[in-house]
């Protein structure tokens, strides 16, 4: 009976964890020239290797940020922090601007034709253009 209970609890937790992950999309200003990017190209912007678009990050405490970097760059937050610390220390790049939410990413991207950000797919509206979907 105890094994059945533990199995049920673990199955329920797995279901909750699976449903917590949402589909992440990468967005730019609707007037931006970019129409699509691969996730490898997106990673280049968010890891400081390309600077033609200004990346906008979600807060470190946001689950979407962890999911984004894991799926796009195969890096956890500690690895990402270490990479940016090195780039900043050597003067090679500045880290992405951090904003508080999906809504703030949309505002920042809508206000800057050279900005790129990521949001939950359910937050997409006419103020941004989706150029990459991260399943």
C-alpha cells in the first residue's frame, strides 16, 4: 500500500512539473528585419557572442529563464552567470538587460527595434513578433 501511495505521489509530481513548463518563444519588435532565427542563433545573442540585437532577460527567479537557457544554450543559471562574469570582467560584453516579467519583456522589445527577448507563448500579442519557438 505504501509503495502504491509513493508511486501515486511521484506520478502526480511529475505531472505537475511537466505542466509547469510552458512553450517559450523568442520575440523581437514587429518592425525588426529578422523574421526567424534558429535556437543556436538565439543562444549567440544571449551568451554575448553577437551584439546586433540587445537581449532582454527575465529575472533569475523566473522558471522561464531557467527553461530558456537550458533549452537554448544547454546551460544552467550558474553556468550562465559564470560566462557573463567572465565577459564583463574582460570587457568583452555586457549582460542582457533584466526586466521583471513577460509583460516587461514585451514593453522593452516593442520600444526598441534592436531588442530581442523571450516570453511564454501565451503572452504573445501584436506588440511583438515571434522569430523562434523553443518547445
